């Protein structure tokens, strides 16, 4: 089972994903993609850490998300990735177009073959106006493409609004 949980900032998407992971009854591996780059991000990370059960294994992924998923996914395991857009941001800001393309392609090629329950969390950013800055537009374009491709590969897609899950695909 692969599911994509989308939502805006503070929409409840991470909390919903954590609940699904907990309810799976499987061993949970939490794959964190955030990097501490300022005090505000450190506070966000600490908030997520405080909410997670202590017995969950936590893996910090860098740009090599596909490699981490390949190593961690197993039939008896739920792997929760939080979040794809932070991973994408790292690729956009810290690498070139070739690395971005290679890493996204690796994720998309691997995702259908992963065993176990895979939960991918991501920020839905494309429901407003087109941003003015080039980097912001590029980010929204790349996130939109990534969400379309990942959503097509997942059995379930959920949009979270005001803490409420809206099932877009699957049951």
C-alpha cells in the first residue's frame, strides 16, 4: 500500500500520516527530510519529534530518498516520509537540474516496487496565485509535477484541510 497525504502548512497532514502509520500495526520507520537551517525550522522539527512515539525508528534522509526507501521498506514495515516538498526544496536549492531529475526519477521508478506500507507526506502549494520569483515558480512547478506522478503511483491520495482528510483517490 502506497499513500500520498497532501495538505497546506499546519493542515494536519503529518498528524494524519502518523495516525495511519500507528494504525498499520507494523513496525514504523520515520524518514525525516527536513534540515535545520534556522531556529524556526528547529522548532518545527522539535514539534514533530515530540509527537512521535519513542519506539519508532527515525532515519534522516538527504537527497538520496530513493536509496533510503529501498533500504528501509519491508513487507512487515510501515515507512513514513515527511515530507516530499522539503526533500524537493533541498534538491532545488543545493544541487543542479541533473541531480534533481536523477533523484526524482529514482524515486518514481522505485515507488511501485516497494514492499510494505509507504506513506508520503507533502505540502500542497499549487492552489493559489503563481508566485512572482523564479525560484518560487520553479518550486511550485516541480512540486506539482512530483505530486501528479507520485499520486498516479499511489493506491490512496488524501488532501488534508483544517485537520480533515478528503479522500481524492482510493478508500
